[in-house]
């Protein structure tokens, strides 16, 4: 902060302006470490800008969410989400608001329009599962906003399971593609295509198998049937007649 700026000046500043003033602009800086070190004293410690604490905290949260979302950074979002888990004491969380945490995770995952060619799909999918695992569970105290967000999380889980299954056979679609397909009513058609890809991948594995032992073929078939069963059990494609 500028050392010549008086406390009264800070008190009179708009919370959003103040947040932009003190939020680090260096994109290489460890933003989670900065946040956990500096934000609690500003918003709840003995030196807190008391009249501004709630407004400043919310504005800083939005700055952090914007940083994660604008860079579509799964790794940065994991660091933020892990430090915002509901198992932590409220004062220790980077994002105390469950709705903000869920919104951030959904936003960043769906911002992944295409898989990064420099990384394995399985590795990127693992990071998405790590994000999912940080999310709070439903409670009877959830307001309407949280109920709606948890419904969105349930959809995300279905998509991740479908991608998990499909990735064993071919390069699968991203969660964004599945969500858009469901929104525009083409998810069932996409489900048929994915099952066809699974069958094609299975046949390809059989063709490239360097053994003709029946047990090996039976094991591959068993894996295929199990994966199709996972799609059915979790309702990944609700209208698909897999049974």
C-alpha cells in the first residue's frame, strides 16, 4: 500500500477500488499465499479497516475469482479451492462463501473448451476431480442459490464420470461440450456417438491385442460392459437406452 496514503483515505475509498489497489498485479506471484497472509488482517484483524471489512472482503474475493477464471487456470483454482474447503475454520478459508467456491469451480472447469495438447487428458481430468472433491456437500440449511448450485455440481459429476469412462477408449469431449449438448437437447445423440466410440475403441484394442487367449478377450469385454454399466448407473446420458 502507498505509505503516504492515510487511513481515512482508505476508509473513504470504494471497496472495489480499494481491492483493485491492493490486489497483486504480478501474475507470477503466489496469490494464495498473499491472500492468506494479508487479507485476514485487513478484514478481521486488529488493524482491520472495520467500516470497510465486509465490502473489502467481498471485493477481494471477486478479484481472486476473476484472476482464476480469466486465466482458466485449473492449478491455481485447485490451490484456492483446497484452501477454501468447508472442513477449514471459516476465518482460514480463502473463499468463505460456499456459493462463491462452487461458482468458481464450475466456471473454471467449463472454461476449458479444449483439452491442452501438452498434457494428458487423464492428468487434466484428475485436476477436475480434485476440484470437485473440494466442494461442500448439500445440507438442509442451503438457500435456494446453493440448492441450484449443487444441482449444477451433480450435473458436473455426471459429465466427469462419462469423460472418465470414454477416456479409456478415445479422446473424449470436455465437460463444456457435454453441458452445451444437454442445454441444447443433443446430449442423447452425443451419448450414442460416445457409445459407438467405446465399441470402436474396444474393437481396436482387440485388433491390436498380441494374444489370442480367450481369457484376455473376456477381460477386455468385461471392462467394456463395466464401463457401459457405469454410464447407465450414474445416468450420464439419461435418455440413452443402454439397458
